[in-house]
C-alpha cells in the first residue's frame, strides 16, 4: 500500500564512500549543524518551529499564509533547517545522505509521540497488518509477528516488552497533525508524501538491512537510534524502481555513514541507499519516516508517453503500418546477432529511424497530465483550518432545526469573491470522454480508499478553471469568470464550491 509503504527508515556518517555519481562526499557534505556554538554541534540558535511551539505552532503559522505553494516551500525549508532547500537540491537530493544535528529535542514536538500511539491503539480501530506491523530482527533473521485481527493494547505492548518493533503504517489516518503535515508537504514534491512511524525497544533492531524505492526523511521524535547507511553497491542499484529484499551483513561492506540520531535530528537518504537502524541498550526510539518520489522518474513518465506516441504514429503515419520484410526471421534475432549481413544493417537502421521519428508523435503534455491525474489520486485531502472551513462548503451551516431545514441554499452571486482552496488540488485533463477536472478534496486519508474524483467540464468552462488557477491565491469575483453568460458563471462557481474546490472571501451565510 504505497501511502504507507513509501516509508521505511534509516541513515548515518563516518568514512564516506563514493556516491553514485563518483564524487566522494566529505563529512561536511553529509552533516549540517546549526549555526551558533560549534563544540559538539548540539547547541544552535532556536528553530522557527521551537520558537512558535514546535510543529503545532509551525502549522498554525503556515495556516495564516494565503498561498499553499508558499506553505509547502516553508515547511520543507523548516524540515531541512539550517540547510537551505537550494543547497540540499544541489548536493544531496538523489545523490547523498544528509545528517542534520540540531541539539533541540523539542524540534518536532507535537508531530507524533508514543503517548499518541498508545491512544490510537485504545481507539480500537487499529488492525494488525493493515495498520500495524510487529517485527523483529535478530541473528540475521527478520520476522513479522502479526496476529490476525484488531491490535489491542495488551497484545501490542506485550510484543514490545518482549523486544519487538512496532511500525504504524498510516499515521496520517489517525493523527490530524501528521495528516496536515503531509498534505502541505505533498505540494512541494509534486508527488505523494507518505509516512510510517517506528517504535523500537532498547537494545533491539526491527528490520534487516535493505534499500527502498523512495526518498526518505527520518525525523527522530523520541529517544535515540544508531544508524548505518551504505551507498548503492552497483550502478543498477542507484535510484532503483523497486525496494530490495532483506540483505545480510556479509553483503554490505563498510557504511558510508554511521551515526546515533537523537530527538530533533534529521537523516535523509536517497532511494537505493542501504540502511539499518538499531537501538542502544539505554534508550527506546520513536521516529517517523516521511517519504516521496516513489515511481516518479523520467522512466515512469516514458511508460505513459511511449505507448501513446506509438498509437498516434500508427494512426497518422503509414510508414509504421507497412509490413515487416518477409524473410526477416532468417537474419534477425539472437541466433543471427553475430552475422555480417547487409539486410541486418538495413533492418536495424529502419528500426532506429522509426524510434527516432516516434518522438514527433509524443503527446508530452497529455502524458504529464496523466501523471498528474495519478498524483491527485494518491494525494491526501487538504487539511482545513477553522477559518477555511467557515469559508467553504465544509463549514456551511445547512442543518435541521426546529422541525425544518435551515440555511440550505448556497447563494452565490455575481459579486461573490472566490478562489481555489489550494493551488495543487485540481488538474484539467483532455480525455476521450471529454474534458475532465480531477480534484483531491474528496480523497480519503487512507491511500486509494476512494476512486479518483473528477467532474466532466464543458469545454467552454476550461478558460474559467485556468483563470482561477492563474489568479490564485487572489480572490476574483464570480462575474469576472470568462464564461459566456452570468448564469454559467454562477453555475460553475456553485458546482466547484459544492465540491470543496472553491472558498469564498466572506462566509455565504452569517450564523
């Protein structure tokens, strides 16, 4: 389940090995310390999050920003601080691990805790396998111990007491804070942001060494954990499409990074970097791994693009429909690969010519739209602030009262000022069925629990959708929408409001 799956764990720094690109990173390439007193790097200037009450204060501050793109950029900057996102992109993203030592145990305060995990278990809604994995790794053997059914506290904590790790696969389903955190961050990546939490008892290890198919950001929430990170062993393991099987110590060699993460620290490592984490005897560990960029490569785009290009070429170009030579089986194929034959040369050149020509038929924008459509299906729904709810359909006061309905009608007029709820919640796609508007507001917090949500849009409304996108984050009057009639303008605005896509500048009904 990719919303939960794109996360595993781990990173570290000692004698760096060559990175996939061949450059040998230095210690300073891998470790970022707060500015201030140098010493052991554990004392620095107060963080933005700590200054405003940890993660909850940070999210409140971000909620006051008008533009969701700026919210996402600032949250990502806070995640990496004191390293700048630009420096991170140039030196670490998809290239090399990053260790940020903060010396601020409360940096992530309010994001998630063991006490919150305990409360979630007591809700009675957690099931083994679906939401929670019980794991162990000892003497080179990785085991999963999930019983069937509901994960009740007495059973879960007995496993923990006996040395098992607990992996909560979908914290955003149970935690409003994690949901809000990820729903903001996903707009920065343009790719689904997932999370898992890991609680590990002192002196134990829950998982075998392995590499993942996601970009991983390990946030140490409580306690401390010893990490070892190893570079990709071969070119084929650099930025892999899929995660590895469990590996043995004998397959690893020496780590390029070895470190003990403490509360408030961050460890990032790219997909393909082997990692393992274990607890020291004197402390438990709770961390959350935030992940993204699963199956989000150029190759994944081409998987959408090339079949569409070939289909278009077959329809429009007779050269692609001409028959193969009758005798080609007699000189092509592995059995003939070493033969010197002018017919082979001509055949290979013909194939190369057709493949090169195929680029001219490639519907690149349409393929990108299909990728965006998939991303919107993956997305968490936006987490609304109280003020946003009051200005949207989610806070609309329709109700039953005194024996009848009250405040049911959504009265949008030409003077009503509206805007998109978030910039990244909609995407227009041209499809065989017509122009479709895909949106995220009715998604579930459970990955793909709902089918993709879309509206078929009259082609004459596409300019209005694009106008709303280009105007964001500013409000515009309904009358300014580029529809033919006022009735069309109000009809479109009402439809988008009812789907939670639009908010108004002022509440439509004063209660």
